[in-house]
């Protein structure tokens, strides 16, 4: 599969027709355990479903192929995947350097869950190489990067950070949820591990929660896989199957998400009601050149700062019709959210606090003119 193009891998990797019936779609193995041919006589290695399930294995093969990785593990949620990485790699006393704009739940996991067990963390502006180097300590084990980041769409140079990580003997983890593997493949740029909330673009239809870890090689696979098995936050067979189905249309969906987001960003850049448009596809975005180099498109996420500050941002968020007011992103339908009180409410008062004039859009694949008309009517309602 590795010699095929992305769209081909997305449809065929791990998705061979069922060998017994010829069913074009591999079945959902909705079973909790597997019959053994004598004690320890596992068929194809399957024993009990916390340790492995054929539907999950199909998804894991597909995920590894998408990111150009050697292995992948699929979890019940993005945060479960992140947690397994942290527990698999870190010990008490270890230190993590993390960007100052990441999903609030990731920061919460580090500072409210892992900190209790002796894991330290420091936030830095990841685009500042000197600041990143200065934040490294002898106990640093992980640099954790999100690019483009949630919700301010900051873009950082993965290859440059990979070099810093390699020189310091530190593991580079990249959360590739926003870009999705069709537009960015961090392992090929030097990252050691990639994590995803597959709930988002990979699932693609807002109907399943999931997470993934993809490995560039054997390093750490056993450690993270042990956490998956020992703790048990695995994806259920039906959820794994829904994700494999979503992935098959990832390439065409993300192309349209990005085309629509570019149209919305260009429209917003011309409107006086917006103080700032955060979208890496605009030449004015500070990370535009890096994004153009390391991504094959600019994604479907954008944020807007309103001139009228928090009252205008809140009113705008509550005035759209096609853009539904909801958490999450990456589904075919457009969503709008107010990060400072929604996805990032837990990071208020920290270095990650999101300005209260910012609104985040997950631009769906509806007709772009309809989406812009919806945003226009919401602006009109602000008066
Ligand atoms: N990473 C990013 C960038 C996210 O946006 C999210 C959720 O919004 C997560 C990780 C966590 O994923 P999940 O909600 O599937 O646990």
C-alpha cells in the first residue's frame, strides 16, 4: 500500500474484502472474545477485545498507512490516545514542553491529571526556537506540538522542531487533528509520534468519538500498546468501523472543507466587523509560508476576532443558522463555537487563555455561498 497515493491508501489499506464471503466491506466484528483452538491457540492473535479486535485492527492498519507510519493504535477518544502516550512514555519527575495554543483538554490532561503523578510541564511559544530551547530541561522527555493549533491556528515548523527535539534527545509528538493526514504528515517531517482526535476529520460525520496514535517505527509502540491493553480505553468495534468508513472519503472531504474555509476567510478579511482573521491560507497569516511548505492545503478551521469584543463575539456565535452552535469540528456540517467559554473554558487564567473576542468556525462542506450568506445575516443581526 505504501507505494500508492493517499486517496488510494485511504480506501484500500486495512480494508480487504472479507475472505469467507467476498463482502466488499470488512465486517464489524461485534464480539468481546474469540474462541481458542486449545489453550493459547489464538486465531490470528485475537484473544479478548481489550487486547485486540479485527475491526480495530483494520482501522489501525488504515491509520498507519495514512500517516506513513509503521503502526497505529485506536482509542475511545482523542484524549484517551493522548493519555496512553503520556503514561507509556513518562515517569514521575519527567517534564513536557507544550505549545501555548493547544486544545484545552490536552493542557487539562497534563496539568490536572498527570501533574498529580509528578509530571511537570512548561508552555512556550512554539514558533520561537530560542524560547523552546530555553524551556528544555534535563528531565524533558516530550515536546508536544499542535499545528495548526486550536483555536488560534498558529503554525509551527515541524521539521525545525524535530531537529531541536532530536538534538536534545526528546520525543516529538504532533497532534495532527486540525490538518488531518491528507494535508500534513508529521512523521515524514521528523516527528516521532502523531496523535489524532479521530472524532474530527477522520470520522468526518460527527457520529463517532475516537482517537489514534501513529508510530514512525517500533520505538514506544509496545509501551503505548501496553497502556491501551492494561487500561482499556479502546475503540468499540462499531466506532472503529464508522471511522474506517469516514476515512475513505477523507481526501475529497478535506479538499472541500479547505476550499470553503479559504472562501470564508477571504470574505471575512474584507469585512470591517472583524478585527482579525486567523486562517493559515491567507497570505497575511504569520505562519502562511510554513503552512504552504509543510501542508498540502490549509484546512477547514478558522477563527475570527470581532471588533466589538466579547459582546459582539457572543452575539455573532448565537446568530448563525447553518453554522450550528456546538463543540467539536471536522464534520461535514459547519459549526461555530466560542472557545473561551466552551472548548477552552478549562484553561482560563493560564498561558493558554483564549481572547474573549474570538469565535471559531469549523467550515463544513455545504455550498460556500450559503455559508457566507449565513455569516452575513449573523453580522446584520448585530446591527
Ligand atoms: N486534539 C485536538 C486538537 C482537539 O481539538 C481535540 C478535541 O476537540 C482533542 C485532541 C481531544 O479529542 P477527543 O475529544 O476525541 O477526546
